[in-house]
C-alpha cells in the first residue's frame, strides 16, 4: 500500500471531466456515434473514466483466468487455495 501512496503523491492531480464536446470529438475521430461512445464509457468505467486521480480499469476475472493457461499456470491449484 505504501507504493500506491507514493504513486498518488507523484501523480497528484484532478483530471478534468470529459465534456459532451470532448466525447463528440473523440466519437467523430473514431467514426462512431456519440451514443456508442457514451455507452462504452458508462459500462466499462461505471460512468467516469477516473477513480480519484487514477484511470478506472475494470478487472475482468474471466479473462485473467483464461490467460493463466497461456503462461502455464496450473489454474486448478490456484482455485483450491480459496
């Protein structure tokens, strides 16, 4: 936890909120509808792209579990530890 506190101090800032114009500009650049952009933002970051001063990154257990096999980790051994 100490490491995370050090990172927080190093990157101490409050990110600006995306405006509708920001989202529209990004959607235009990607060639998608604004509604599609807003749907992804809502679902993938729970409505906001940041948690405090850190980007919101959702942990997807099913992908992590699947990728363990790709690096030769015995998933059944890990499951038995819980």
